[in-house]
C-alpha cells in the first residue's frame, strides 16, 4: 500500500483523537467564529469603514434606544424599583442571619470556656 493510501485510511482516527484535545477544539471554535464573522461583516465592511456611515449607524442606534426607553419608561422604572426593593430585602435578611450567627457564637463561647 502506498503512503497516501495509508494516511487516508488513518485520517478519521487521527482527526478523532486530535479533536478530543481541548486546545484543538478551542482552535476549531476560534477558526469557525472568525470565518462566521468575516462572512457576516464581509459585505458590510465597506459600509462600516466609511466614517460617516459608521456615525450615522451609531446615531440611528441611539435614536432607537432612546425611543424604546421613552416608550417603556414606566415599565423600566417599575422593574428597577422592584429589583432595588428585592436587593434591600435580601440585605436585611442576610444581616439578620449574620446577627443570629454572631449571637449563637457568643452564647456558645462561655459554655466552652467553663468546660
């Protein structure tokens, strides 16, 4: 059997053992991400390289974000207030737990000292 035939026969086995190595799988993911990004930005790269178009895109995104913030302002403030209240309740609960632990430790310390 020639050298190319032997290599071709062993190729699936060699690729399987190589892909089980974390470094190889990470390299394959990075290469795939690079290829996907290049494919997505390939057509739009000329669009994004022009400074005026890049600025216009940023302004449009800012306007869209501002519109959505204005439209859903009430829901956003309510959810932030709720999250803040939940955070305060959590902190008070943790403080109570810590106070209970300190009180338990202080009550057990004199009993251990008498023994």
